[in-house]
């Protein structure tokens, strides 16, 4: 019994890292366990930001063009995670603070609680080349009836705060270009 438990634990540890890996920057990965069903699909954001709402509208539009029914409830739920990691400080580089709204969020977004305003800057004198900021979109489609994952997609691109919506739209287009087949492809990141 003890040997079986140890074997199952080792098997679980061997499987988890392979499924948790994301594609490299500039690529997208689609895992289609079955084609996206035509039944009504709800698209839900994990974090409510203006960028997330805009890209959710793009995803809902692409699903509708494919012939899928979309709405705010349905037989399937597509969870959408939009993550923008701003490594350059946005438009006001050097004056960013921890807390408050990120530089890319328009004024109509839901406010975040203000945290202590500590300046975000390098604390040493080494001048390293700046990394590009990253936009990552993750979509996971679940069946409400069974609770199983039907389909999933992840894409990421390097970007900056001035064109983050355009980059997100290009990534959504690339995801739904061939959404019914599992594959790894270029995320169509604009230059």
C-alpha cells in the first residue's frame, strides 16, 4: 500500500510540471480536447480591468463569428485571464509606485485600493538593458455539466503600454484562427 502511494505521488509530480508550462514569449499554445461546442458559452474574467473587458469583448466577438452562442451564462464557461506585466514603467517610467492603478488602465476602470506609494526603481547602480513588458492571455473552457476542461489556449507577446490593446487583439485573432486543433504557433505579436 505504501509503495502504491509513493508511486502515485511520483507520477503526479512528473505530470504536473509538463502541463503547467506556458509557451515561450511570442508563441501561443492551444490544447483542444474537443472542438469548442456550439452551445452557449459564457466568458468570465478572472480580474476585472478595462483591458480585460476590452479583450473579453474581442473573444466573445470571435466566438460569435464562429457560430457559437455567447452570453453571460451558458452550458460552458470560458475563464479568461489577462495579465500585463509592465517592466518599463509605462508612460511615466521612473515615477511608478506600488499600488494604485497601473499605467495602462484607462480612467473608467474599477479602482484598486491605494497601497503605500513606494517608488519602483532599481536600487543598485548597474545599468541593465530594459526588458520588454509582457501581455499574456489564457483561456480555459469548462463544461458546466461535467466540470471538465474542454479546451485551453495561452498566448504571450512583448509589448509596451502604448499599444497593449492592439497586441491583445492580434493575439485573440491568432488564437481563433485555428482554435479547434491542438498546436503551438506564432502569437502574431505586432512589432
